[in-house]
C-alpha cells in the first residue's frame, strides 16, 4: 500500500499498554528540556496528507518538479506502467480484472460514504480530545479559584480585629448608658422630694384659706341679731316699694 | 480611672460587614442589633445632669434652709462612673482569637502553596496533541505503567488487590 512509509516513520495510535520507564526519580518536567528551535514538536496532524489522484503523495510530485517540471512525474508514471505491462513484468491476469472492478466499486463507495464517515470519526475525536482539554482547563480554573478563595478567607479572618474593637465599644456604650441613667435617677429623686415639699406647702395654704373664709362667714352670720334682721327686712321692703312702678 | 465618655459609634460597620464570611452573616446581624440597641439607649438619655430651678422652690417652700441645703448638695454632687469589669476578659479572648487566626492563616498559606504547585504543574504542561506517550507518562506518573508498581490483569483499579471502594461508588 503506497503510503508515507517510504519517507518517514509511522506514528500510529499506540495501544494503551505502553511500558514507560521514568529515567529520573525527581519530578523534572522533561518537556522543558527539549530544544524547541532545532527539534520543534510535531503536533498531531488534523488533515490527511495531500494526495493526487487519490493515492499518490504530493511529495513525490514535488520531488520531481525541480528536475522535470510539472509533467515529469506523470511521464514517469506512464513510462513505468508501459514498461511493466509491455514486458509482462506486471501480468494482467484474471485477478487483475477482478481488482479493477473492485477498484471501481471502491472508488464509488469512498466518494459516496467517505465524507460522512470522516465527519463522524472527526467528531468522535473532537469529543474525546475536547474532554481532556476541558478537564485541564477546569483544573486550572478550579485551582486558581481555590487560591483566590483561600486569600479571601485570610482577609476575612483578619477582620476579627474590628470585631474586638466593636466589643470594646459596646462595653463603653453600656457603661455610658449606666452613667447617664444614674444622673437621671439623681435628678428625678431630688426633684421628687422638692416637689413633695412644694405640694404640701400648697395644700396647707389652700386649707388655711378655706378655713379662714368659712370661719369669717360663719361668724358674720352668727352676729346678725333678730332686731337687725327685722330692720334689714323692713329696709328691703321699703326699697322694693320704691323700686316698684307707681301703679294705682 | 478616667471616664472615657462616648456618644456615638466609631466603628466602620460597612467595612466590618464586608469582612464577614457568608456563613456568619446571621451572627453578625445579631451582634449589630445588640450594638445598635446600646447606642440607642445612650443617645436617648441626656448627657449631663438636668438643671433644677431652685429659685422657684425657694420662694414657695416654707421649710427653713431645706432648699438651700438641697441646692448646695445638688451642685456638689459627683456621680461615679461605672467600673469596667469585662475589658480584661475581652483582651484575653482577643489574644486567643488572634492566635487562632494566625494558625488559620498559616494553614491557609500551606494550602495555597500546595495549590500553586499543582497550578504550576498544569501550566507547565505542553498541549496534549504535542505530547508523546513518554511525555504523557511524565506528566501523569500515577496513571502510567511503572515497573516499580505493576498492576494485575485486567489492570482496572477495582481489580487490584488492596482496593478499597469509595463510598457511594457506581457499580
């Protein structure tokens, strides 16, 4: 099968069981020791190699180009085929014609089904590789987030100092409140006593006044004799008669 | 001791609140409520002794000399400031808490160092599609085959001797 076996070694997907012997016991990242300038890393190729006519590698045509131009490889191919067929070095026998028919069917099948299967397989590879890459990205982000969270937790823990300042302030506030309460108590007690004295003095004055008034009135009433009463009544009648209108 | 008179809060509650971790918000709110109650009490009470109008009383009260005595004593009165008995306790608790915080910060720093190391390991890794299987084995040594610790067929973790299933693991 024509392939690039002629030009470079194949790097197929190795099976999982790869025996690897770490050559050092320290956690040295050998990847960093590579000379990237002279020996650049080969990335996994995404597209298949360029071919002409479905199976002839492009590199062969490039190889001929400098010496024979564009038509060189084709002429070489035609000449070689003619030589092989005419000299019967390549015998066209029954199996050849079978192979030819199969070849035609194969070309038809590949043209029809090839792209579909290729897309499907590419998607599968994308999924697998994508999941690895995603795991890597998520690990990195998770670690960064964890570092951030730790730093934040440290910063928060340092806020304890404010807590204790607040506690001391609370104690001071409570003491201040108690002091002010004491002042208020003193004031109210003194005021109560003074008010009491004031009230008793007021009550005493009021009672004396009332008593005096009553006593005076009673005495005056008692000192009115019957003769005085009769004379007063007569005087009242005379006044009334004088006030009454002169009626016939 | 000299009385430290205080009439308002000197704590930056906004800065304090921003430092409270999410799980302790309730405790912070309760604490703030108590502090606010103390402050309210201080503010509603008058700051110094209210004055009493002795002249008016002197005119009305007949008891000889009583108002004068009262006035003299009232003016001369010094109300003692309450003694502070808990500051020492606060200082003790504070120093214990400071020690705890230091221990926590040290543990946190150790964790950060470990995380940073892991982060460095991930970031120094080359992209997967440039790795060879050997480089993969160097990047993930615990997943690669090693001659020092060979695994038994069929090489699944749960088929190895001494395997302990994780709690709640799938079948």
